[in-house]
C-alpha cells in the first residue's frame, strides 16, 4: 500500500494536535516527512526559484540554510534579538528585497533559544498575510520546553492563510527519529506532495 502523505492515523493525530492548540487542521493538510530538513527543502522547492530571496533568522539552523542554497536562493539575514526577530524588520526587509519566503523558528529559535512573544507572532502573521509572502514556522523544537510560558504560544500560522507552513516533530521531545511533518494551509500541501 502506497501512502505518500504518511500513515493516515498519524496524520489524523497530528491534525488533532494542531486543532487542539487553536489552529483548525485536517489530515489532508499534513504531510509526514523523513525529517525537518526534507520539509524545509520541499517548501524551498515549492516557493523559490534561483535568485529569489528568502528571509532567514541569523543565526539560523544550518539545515535550513543548506535547503535554501540548494535551490539557488539568496539568503537575507534577520538578526535575532531578545524575544526573536522584530516584526517591523520583517516588513521592511520583505519590501526592500521582494522576498518570496520567510523562515522563522519563533519558539526556542535555533541556536539562540529565544522565544517570540505572542503579540509579535500575531504581528508577523499579519505582515506576511498582508504582503502575500509564504511563511515557514519551524516548530521542531517547540515541545522541548520545561517553561510554562511557552506551552501556550500560538503558531505563526494561526492568522496567515494561503502559503503558511508549520514544521513539527515528535522526535525531539518524545521518540527520537520517530516523526516529522509539515502542516500546510490550503493548496500548499498538494503541491508539496507532488514535489516529493
């Protein structure tokens, strides 16, 4: 039996996890991948062409940088400060560079472990929605917190529609090497499945 999107019961469980956290998600919006880097690479291949600009936190997860470089994207760094990247900088940089994609790790940013506040998350979602730029919310390490303040942080995807993706994992917090996934809004998932 061929299951290109992943096991149905696993996709249903992941969709329920997102829905229970305030982001209505169906199993059709879940694509199980071999790792976070595969999910990022699928997004890069879907949204970027050679010479396009992607906004990426600085410092950033090296696997994301590799995935963006592999498609020939220009990487425009966003400095990570206390509480993450400033939303106003994201707006300014999208406008200045005509960026085609934004990649953020708002909960336990890798490697700084900064956490973006809820108000900033909503502002980032509003900005990328308004400007029509797809957003990758890399939440692969979001569940490793022992800090209560991080347990109720919303996904950056809550406000955004269209090209919003959230990358998650059970591997970091529960079962090593077990499951990675990408939750995509609307047409993005179908396109990513075709690309894989």
